[in-house]
C-alpha cells in the first residue's frame, strides 16, 4: 500500500544533510511552507543552498532560516524589498552568497530540470552582467543566452490538499513555484492543510501528480491565515500588520 504521509514536519525533514540544495516554494509568503521551514531550522542543517523566488520576508519562514546562518548561498530572482532586512544584513556583511536569476529564467530553469531538458536559450539577460561567462548565440536575428537547469536535492512546498499517494491541489496563487519544484528535486516534501481520502480529489483539479511527491505532512490550516485571509507581514514602514479581522473592522468603520 502506497502511503507517503508522515506524522509531523520534523520527521519529514530529518534526513536533510549539511550542504544540501533545497528548493523552497512560495511567492513571498504565498505558498511558503512555513512549518517545514521551521522544522528545518530545528533540525539544524547548515551550509545549505536555497532556491526560492525571493530572500525572505520579515523575521519568519525563509527569513528565519537565513537568520540562523545555516544558508551559505541563495539563488533567487527578487532578494530585496521593504521587509528583507535579514537578507540585507547578511549580504552586506558578506555572510551569504547570492546568485541573481531573472524570474522567468528561474522558473524555466527549474521547469527544465523536471522536464529533462539539458539546456535552453533565453533572450533575457543578454548583454548584461548576468550573461558574463555564458554561451550566447544569435537565432533568427535575435541574441540569446544559454541557461542550464536548476536541480535540488530536496524541495519543500506547500499545497492545500493531498491524498496518501501525494496527489496535490493548491489554493489559488499559493500554487506558484510548487509544481515545477516538485518535479525538479530528488526528494519532494509537501505540507498540506488537509489530508483527504484516496479517490476524493477530482482528477481534473490535481496539479501535481503523486509521482513527483515523496513525503506529505498535514499541518492544519496555516496559522498566518484567518478565514483564508493573510494575517502576517508588515507595513511599508516595517510595522506588523493587524489581523485580517481587525483590518476589516477598521475599514468598515472608516
């Protein structure tokens, strides 16, 4: 009987070794597997290479992982924003390496790994520092840069529901990088809000088939959601946002 479920997040990440390359899903906080990240922090693996769209927000999730000093290198497309102070401090102090990849190239390089594509030519970055040292070619009058797939030892992603075979459905934009990362890693670990009985997922709604998933852990409704609305984060001034219910009450009163 195939059953990919595990009891908790700690068990799911327990064998991630020092020096591993780990993809972490999410677009900012949307779709970020916070419980798996917290478990990885507690696990204590170090010298990690992290692949993510950005470099963390505030002091939780990916930012908290960076703050431990256990990440040697990060590959991302959007490292700096108003609440990326953890990455900023580490980078300015020379304590973390950065490989900057344009977002489209990042997604396609990850997708290429999962699809078995050896390399591809992209026009993005030609003539810039991002193309230095890379093979270039003119194709039908346009200049391109040769890009190689990005693979990982592990992928940590978040989904809405799963069955015990690891078939996944996502919640709206929380889907983002999850499906391509699931196919590009040797071992894919997934946290979900809810485990459902085998056969209860409509096959037409399954985005990531279980063949790409190795481990699943149910964490319940994520604590940064309140009735499906985001309750975490900070304002542009760096102040914590009020819970969604409080914001709605204030907006209604105004």
